[in-house]
């Protein structure tokens, strides 16, 4: 039976991802069949997980996903693995107010499935006070159990001893202590880590992280702290795991290159399970959607980093316009930006985009737009039928600087039900929004 463990921390930036990747790499090197999942909405970390394990990464989001979908995805991930490692997002208990168990926090998964938590604690600038933090996390929710602590960014052996002894006195085992080492850090950009596919030396980075965990952590004790994951659905039900939104077409043209990378694996997998076929194409290579496809999907990514190349991709733009004359085209976030009239990059340069929708977006003055979103569709589109509600999130720094005159795509609210002015737009067969869909309600 698969054993499961959650790796979390008191806050973002504490070292969860580096410890997770190091543990995955160490287990992989030992020949352990290991899978990884990411708690919450995140495109970037699952790609690193996949590189470290050799198996697809998944997301488990207790706010955006119905409980049945989470159960099915967890079962699917556990099917061929001896160990399932779930990396949390932000802090262990960080989520949104609302229904119990559906806050989006990693603690929801710990409580629902009885999975213990390995707490990664950045001890920079403190010693015995770290024990008070651990004591608070251990007592905060009786349904969430700490399996142990990994100390991160330890300054010296004396520092490690002071912290570890104070924590051990609280009855929580310290299962590792990783020293400060700039070589273990992963490069970042405005939406998080630089993507896995952009690292020419990714294998070497993962090996370095694996060696750090092997050297400074008790890997056997960490694996021993994991617990058997009770099958959250009956045997065979994981084969029926779907996306909870229907495929937008039978033959789906999917933009896929360095500018269009943000697609949730469970959506694509669910569409394939429902019988749809996926046909990737690269706008950056000046390719367009195949004429024999019946819908085109432009996912999010980093079009602002490639705006000049996209503006120069005349064949892509012409084929996209021709496709949209008779068949649906949908853009999410970065894809939505490309469907508009123009995109202003960080230097203030305006680049002409597809012009299938009337808005213009700008990255020149960055402003963070972040949070869960629920969207009630105002018209039929690739996300679903009019009146349907889908859940997801918004995460970008670009803003609409000229809204155009297109009809709104959806009524969108945040996790507390407050209206959010990111309704997206639609015109003819074309639709788009900054909203990333995760699942239906």
C-alpha cells in the first residue's frame, strides 16, 4: 500500500520546494517508486516534481476541486507508487475562509486523509524560539499531526544543536538539518520559480538537492513517518478520474511552447479519458491550430517574455484568425492576452496581437492579481454551457489598459463570493479571461 507524507512550512519561501525535490530525488535514486502532488493551484512546482520522479505531477486543491475529484486523483497517483509526497502551498494552515475542509490549505488534505506533515522550518535568525513555532503548529489543529521537522538554512553545528534540542524537548522529532547554501536555491521570476523546462542543468540541480537531503536528513526516518494512504475511492474508480469539465471538443488544438505552458495535467488527462485527442502546436515556431481540429485552447504562460516573437509570427496569427471564423477559440490568462488587440511588454513597447478580442493588456506597470475565482458563464464556450459554474484562480501581473467593447464572458467572484472585475470577454466563436479553470462545482 502506498505511504503518504505532506511537506509544508509556516510560510512561503521557507524551503518546501527544495526539500521536496531533494527528497524525491533521493528516493528516486534509491529505486523507490515515488509520486508527488502539489496542494493548491500551481503550474510550476508539479513540473519540477515530474522531472524529479519521472512520473506526471498532479494538483490537489480542496477549494477548487470537488472532494470526489481529489479522492480520485489521490488514488490515481497512489496506484503505481510506494510513496506519495504532497507539497503544500504557502503555510500549512493558509487558505480561505469558508466551508470546513475546503479552504485550499494543505492542512485540509492532512485532516481528510490522515496524512502526517513534515514541517520545513527556516531557522534563519532564531534558535530556541523555533521550538515555540513548532509547538504552535503541533497544537493548532488536533486533526493535523506533525511527523517531524526539517530545519532549513542552519548556520552552524552549534545553531543546529540549540534548535534541535529545543524542538526535541517538545516531543517533535527533528529529522534533518540542511545548512545555508546558496547553491541549493532555485531561480525565481515574477510568477514563482523559473520553469523546470527552462533549466538546461535541471538534472544536476536535482542531483545536488538529492545529495543534500541524503547527507543532512534521515531519509529512512522520513519514509518511516509516512502512513499508508487508505484508498480514498474503491478500487477501479481512479480509472474514472475526470476533469469535471467536459472536453471542449473532440480534437483539441493546444498551444504548447515556452510562451504557453500553464495547463493543469488533470484537465488534459480528463479530456483524454473522455475520448478527446490533443494536438499541440507552437505559436513561437509560427505554427497555428490544425485545420482538422474543432476547438483551439491557448493556455497561460509567459507571452510577455515573447511578445516580439508572437507579434512577428504572422502565419500563427493568420491561421488562428481563420480558425476562429468557424470554430471556438479560448484563451486563459496569457492566452487571453494574445487574443487581444495588443500587449505592452515590461519595457513599454506595444506589440500587436491576434485582434480576435478588443482589449489591450500591459505588463509595463506590474500589479499582482491573485486569488481563487468562481465563474458563472454568461454564454456557451469551451469552459461549459451558459449558467454553469467553474472554479479556478487568477494569478498574473498584467492589467487590462483598454477593455474594448466585447461582451463579458462570466460573472466572477472570489472565494468569499465578492464580485471581481475580471469578467473576460467573448466575440463570435472567441472567448477569454485571466481566470484559470481547475474544475466544475
